[in-house]
C-alpha cells in the first residue's frame, strides 16, 4: 500500500514538474543544451589527454567512453529524479520549511527525493549517455556482458542515492549551503578511471567515499574485468551505504528543530 | 565619475561578505577537491616522462591549482538578470549612480574578499605539497598575476553583464549563461591548458576573450611567456575590455527602452 501511495505521489509530482517546465520551455531548453555541451567538453578533454597516452592507468579510450557514458547516465538519471529534490533540503532545514512535509502522512525522505522529477528534459541527456556507451562498445570490439554491467550499474545508482542523501542530510547537523557544490565536486572524481588513483586514495574512493564503485566498476563489469573480490565489494558497499544513509537521515531528522517555530 | 560613492558600495559589500566568511572558506575547500583528480590524472599521464608540451608535472599541477583558486574567486555572480526580471532595477534608476558601475564595485569587493579568504588555503597547499608543485620565485611574476587577474575580472564581469542584459528581451536568461559558461570553460583553459587541445580549437580560442581570463594569466605567472607575449596579452585584455564595455553600453541603452519595471 505504501508503495502504491508513493507511486501515485511520484506520478503527480512528475506531472506538476512537467507542466512547470513546459510553461517556460525556453530556459529549460538552454539548460539542456548546456548539459549536452558539457558532455562534449568532457569528451574533448579526454580526447586531448589520450593524445598524450595510449592508455590511462591501463584503460584504453573506448573503455573510458563507457566510463564517461556511465558517468553521464547516472548524472542524468539522478538529477532527473532525486538530486533536484534533495538539494532543497538544506534550505528547508535552515528556514524551517521541512515542517510542511513532516506534518503530512508521507515518508519525508522519499517525498523530497521525488518531488522534482523531470521526465522531458532528461530524455536527451540519457539518450546521449547511452549513445556514448554504445560508441565505446562498438569501437572496442571486445566481448561484453550487458547483464553484469546493468547489475553493477544498478548498485552504483543505489550507492549514488545513498551518498547524495548523506551529503544533503549533513545539513541536519550543520547547515552546508554548498551541499550541491560538494556533491558535484565529489562525483567529478568518478569520471576518471579508478586505476589512476594510487595508495590510500584508491581505497578512500573505493570504500570511504565509494565514487569509483559507482562509475568505474560498471565499466569494468561491461568487459568482465571485475574481480570476484571487487564484485563482493560492490554488494557490500551498496548494502552498507544504503543502511548507513537511512540511519544518518533518521538520526538527523530527530535533531531537526523548526527554525520558524 | 565620482569614485567616493562607489568606494562606499565596495565597503558595504565587504561588510556583507564578512558575514559569509565561513561559507566562502568552505567554498574554497570544496573547490580544492577537484585537485585530487587532477593530481592523480596528470601523474598517470606523465608516467616517467619529464615534460609534456613544455610543462613539467609540477608546473601542470600548479597550473590547475591556480586555475581552481582564481576561478573560485574571480568568477562573477551578479544579480542583474534577476533585478531586471523582478523590476528591482527601478530602485537604482532613481539614484545618482551608474547601475553598471555599482554592480562592478560590488563584484570587485566580492572578488577581492574571496581572493583573500582563499589565499591561506592556497599557501597551506603549497607548504604541504611543495614537492609536487612549482614554486614561482620571481616577484615580477606575482605583480603580473595581479595585473592580468584584474584584467580577467574586468572581461569576465563585462561578459556576464552583457549576458545578463539579455533579460531585457528574454525571460530567465541565466539559462543562456549556463551554455556560455560551459563553452568558456573550454577556451579559458580551466579543463586543460589550451596547448593540449587540437589546433583548430586553439585557433578559435585566439579569437575569443576567454583565453585571456585564464590560460594567459597562468602561463605568464609560470614564466612560460616572454616579455613581448606578455605585453601583447595585456594589450589584448585591454582591447577586449573596451570592446565589451562599448557593447554593454549600447545594449544597456537599448534594453532600458524596453524596461517596464514589471513585478516591481
């Protein structure tokens, strides 16, 4: 029943957001052009880097395209669904607007997450990201494992959601106005192959802030390059971060004191 | 133009910035996260090589460090489009000040404040990671950095104003700014030093002002330009400043004729 209620609410918020966007299509079209241009700039950057080297930490350019496509895909999916909703959280907390949601018979975290679902403008981004992945696959001419890729990608999206909700939930403890900036800067570390990171940093980005697991591991899974221990790490990190994000959110919301109250 | 009233604007916004000093500090700390990726990426690209395109590994890491520091400080955030859209421009129309000059001094105040707040972080990074960085010892280079950075502040400000003035004709023009910011990021050299880009992109960059708001500044600071190139670069910065200023004046006058103080 709870699931049905959430699905209905999700559908209603998506419709409202769509109406909002279609009432002012001009700015949203430019934002979309901007996002697609950023994809192009990132690819130009990596092509320039690959003019200097044959492989980047053992990753050839086509594998990096799959990594970038995965990075753009998760970025598009997350911004179209939960990031745009969650990034309002610091303001809700600071100005006491969270009261509006807390007094309603809903799951606050879920509702805030899907409050700003964007159906229309995310489609070209997602299509472009998939196009980059397919381009990488076609050019590499290596055997691929799509199902394995999709499974690890799904885990990556769950980890991404967990990290995102943790970043924004920090504001329950200390208001961080730059939460979105922090979120963006952290995730940008994931656009590079994990193998470029050495020593402690590699472990930090694999376990403590598992950005690499979100992006590099699906790209490795596509070519069956993921070792058994890495696969087990993906499962462990996914469960651990999901549970931790729930605990972090729940204990944070208990600290919330309406600023207006 | 009497500067006294604008110094007051500068001072007022300095006071406002003081209120948000902790947030500014956090902004710089977050900006430095990208340096982790930059350091490991270029360490991998360099491998055992001593130099690439004339850069040592230390120089290229320093290049990015200065880029991150500068752009966290000098990137203009001006409320012009919002004020036109919401009709708040009218408030300034009744005052004996130039609105553009008022916004310039506000932006300059923010920029200098952010530069000062970010400086201790920059120095700390230089001290901790000194073996991976290129330390510039020539005092002239620091003077050049200040002069060229000021030139960049002017160009970026005028370009931002020009885009914001589109609001006179088109609602929510900030979305256009997002597109131009992304294009500019490639030509300023914030993604990668322009010399690493394909030749046709380098050629396009030479005809745009953006190269002189990032790449040129750091190249001169790192001592990679001779005196002639430096003076030509500063001359081009000045030229772009005057060109943009002229365009801003024309667009401002035409835009004001369309202004209806809607929402005021």
